[in-house]
């Protein structure tokens, strides 16, 4: 089965390459990532659906995957923490998350049999209190680059954060329910 992950995320590519040997990973052209929803779950789903709408379906792929992940601000439930633009913004995000729990939302779209299906999941992650040294180490590692909330649970942040509830796939960038569906579809390939 020819599979296209319409994303530039190396983490998502690693996750899907384990189940789809013929995976192609390249992002789609610019997508408006603004949202009209007043809640983070609605924002992440709306952006995922915009990504799906931007995919050129006239291609040779049998399965296409799009996804979006957002961190829900631990203080303001309706506000998302996106990707940091620089090291200072990343440090501020990590400082805000330190010593607290927060929700991670991921929406994933799967195009298969000529139709889209969408999955939306949440997970809860707890971050340890971070010393100044740990914060500097995380920033200097550049593990925050391109990551919602400025961290990668499977990367450097794994020393300081843990999944409390939900599916790890959701935190890493593919909705847990969607990952289960993709594993199921990969079984058809054998």
C-alpha cells in the first residue's frame, strides 16, 4: 500500500514508518492554521480538516494521513500553546508547563477508500518542576523546534514529563484512535 503522510513531522514519520514500509513523507503547501472555534479541541480539528482539504487527491496514494496537535494552556482552557518561534518563546512555554499537568489534543485525518475519516483524541501530560539547568538544557538541545508546547515527549523531555492519561501516540502527533485504525489498515497490506 502506498501511503502519504502529508506532514513534515519527523516524529509522525517515525511512527508510521514502523507499520507502512512504503511511506512517503512530505508536507502540503501552506495551510491557513487559524481557527474560528472557541475551544482547543475544535481548533485542532478545524486545522486538521483544512489540511485534508488542501491535499491534492489526484495522486497515486492509497492512503493519506494529515494531523495536527495542540497543547491546551494549563491556565486558560480555551487557549492553545502552539509552536515556539524562537528559544525565548520556547523557554517561556516550558516554564509555564513546568510542575503542572496539561491537555494535549491531536486530530488526525485518514483518507482511504476515497473518503476522509477524522479522529480527535486528548491526553494528559504532567511535567516535573524544571530547574534552571534543565530548562537551559532543553532549550539548547533544540528538541523544542517545531513542537507544540515546545517539547517532544519521546525526546529530551521524556526525562521530565510523563503521560498521565490517554495514548502516547496522541501526544506524539497522531490521534490514538487513528493510530489503531492505521495499524488495522496496515494488516490489510500483508
